[in-house]
């Protein structure tokens, strides 16, 4: 292994002190913590929960080498799990599940294959329409008020609604999935949240076994990999959690950047929307998944000047690696960031994820062209938890939309069954289909 920067020799007392990646200081100012950790070199000793040590990879090249070497850095956490208390708050995110994230080799190829094949069946034009319709509906809801919290009223809800459509998930199950997923990321009663999430996903799997449809859940089930119910549930956790939570953060962090940075302000008022530039910048500086991709060395290792103990979590800091000051290449116009991971576990849904975020942001700027932050950018706060990087709230103001453009005008009749992606379709949907979908979304929102 090569080293980004020389770290202290193995056994150095500097490695004895462990920096916590939890608590108010980390939440308030994570970037100072990453900066401070660099005194250790490319890998730093941290605590990911009280009494739970880990090694955090903050050097870009070292992160890449670890991610690309599953033989040396296997993903199965089960030996480590036996050594931590059952109520350790990071277990719901890091504990073993028989899905792509926690497996290697042939077992990984089998579940990942089912996922990539199912993802390939999503028609991108349909996905775009889902996002546009959902965005319009949400903007209609708050438009007439002239103000909104874009996290709770938009960025949090939009990916969930889109995912419920993609996965053929009925509204009542959707609500419970949201609750469970939020809890495990924010480490708020994570065990209870995990239990709710798992129970709800088993219900979804049972529903789709009985009544399959043209949706991701059914496509995963009918794949030749023949996933069991348990594997289905754990794969759905990765897809839903790995999808909706970071989407919320990418939308929120992207809008924050566009509204707070003078470099974008002139383009916004001039009508050209540099959304893709803002998304690229966020993926470098504030990646929605900040620290994850954990592996567990089978024996003690010396890597980049650090000693990695057998079985202790090696966590990749996507934020730390992306902001590594020793990187010599230009970041602007360069997509070599690690926000999607790298190696065999790299995010298989990059194209879909990017499309959801850029269409969601585009719609906001298109419908609310004079939108501005309602508080100074430096007063915005971050949600607790080191796995993700997302705002607690994003209050904005804008010229109120005319009342007739709001959701009050939407049809109040009961919604038809949720539409689903159509694999064979390539054209944009007709107005009729789009209208029908909007009614469905309204129905979903009203709990019909
Ligand atoms: C902004 C949005 C997203 C970001 C930043 C993101 C980021 C990532 C990262 C960093 C990984 C690698 C994790 C690791 O190495 O352990 C990953 C894996 C994964 N992502 Fe995404 N993701 C996003 C959206 C999505 C969406 C929308 C889906 C599904 C529809 C998805 C499905 C997955 C799956 C299944 C894996 C595991 C792949 C494997 O282990 O082989 N992600 N994602």
C-alpha cells in the first residue's frame, strides 16, 4: 500500500488518543474535526460511539486502495459484532445484513447482480417524470405561503415518494419506512427504528410475493438470483436507506450552496442554472454519505503508517478523502471524487441518483426563481450522526405563487393504484399519464 502522507510509526502514542465522531462538537463543526485528524496522516484513530474504536481513512489514495482491495479489507462485520454491546448505536448501520454491502466475492456478485439488473429496468424518462410530478406537487403545497423549510417540506419527502413509486410501496407502508430509516441514520432509538424498518419491509415483500407488479421490488424477486425473503428485506434496506437519505442530503446541500455562494448567484438571476456544477461541488465537499464503506481486516495490518488491528472497523471517510489537502489535481470539472464509493461496492445507482437530485433542484429554481435563504447561511445547522452530511432545516422565502397554482386545485377523487416504471417505454409520458400520476401522488400524500 502506498501512503498519502507519512503518518506516525506504528505504536506511536499519537494513536492512543481517539477522536469522537459523535456529540455536539462533531455535529457543529465536522470539518475542524477532519482537519485536526490529519495530524495522524492518511488513517486516524477515532471513536464511532462511546467505547467503540475504529480507524478512519481520510487520505484519498489510501481510501481508493482500501476500497479496491476487498481481499485485504473484507466487509463481513460479524466477528466485530460479537465484541460490541448489543445496544451499540451504530449497529443498525454497520451490523451484518445478507446484502451487497456486507458481502464479498460470489455472494456479493449474486445480490449486486440482482440489484443492477433491476436498476437497469428503470426507464430514465419515467423516473424524470416521477420526480417532476412529485416536485410540482410538493411546491404546490407550500407555494402560496411564500416560505418553506426545504428539508422537511421537500428534500426529505421527494425521494421517499419517488422511491415508494419505484418500489411499488403502498402509502401506509411508506410512512413507516420513512420513520424507521430516519431513526437509524440519526441514531435516535436506532434499535426500535431498525425493528420497525425490518418489519415493514417483510410486509412489503409478502405483498409483492402475492401480487407482483412492474416495480423494483418485484424485479428483484423475479431475478434468477432467487433472493430469499430475508435477503430481499436486507437488500431493500440498502436500496431505500442508501437511496432516500443521501438523496435528501444531496438536494439540501446543493440548494444551500446555490443560494449561499456568490459564484452561483449571478448565474441564477441570469437564468442559466448551474445545477450540475453545484452537485459536483457538493459531491466533493459535502458528500451526502460522509463516512461508511466499513471493512474488517482479517489480521493486524500496517497501512499508510497506521496500525490496523484485526477485526477493528476500517471506515472510509468520503468527506475526509475528498477534501484531502495533499491532492494535487484540480477538483473543478473533475468527477474523481469518492462520493459514490469505489471498487466492487461503488454505488450502482449513480445515474439515477444524480438525475433525481438535479431534476428536484431544477424544478425548485424553475418554479421559485427569486428563492432566497430566510436565515444567514452560517446559521444553518447539521443533523447529528457521522454517517451522513445533511442539514436539519433549510428555510427559504420567495414571492408567493398564485393560489390557483396550489395543491388545493388538485383533484380530490380517490387515487388509482400507484403507477410503476415501465421497462419497455422510452418516450416521455403523455399528458394523460402524467396527469394520472399526479393524482396518484396527491392520493399518496392524503393517505388514500
Ligand atoms: C445522492 C445519492 C447517493 C449517494 C451519495 C450514494 C452513495 C453510495 C456510496 C458511497 C456507496 C458505497 C458504499 C460502500 O462502499 O459501502 C453506495 C452503495 C450503494 N448504493 Fe448508493 N448512493 C446514492 C443513491 C443511491 C440510490 C438512489 C440507490 C438505489 C436506488 C443506491 C443504491 C446503492 C446500493 C445497492 C449500494 C451497495 C452496492 C454494493 O455494495 O455493491 N444508492 N452508494
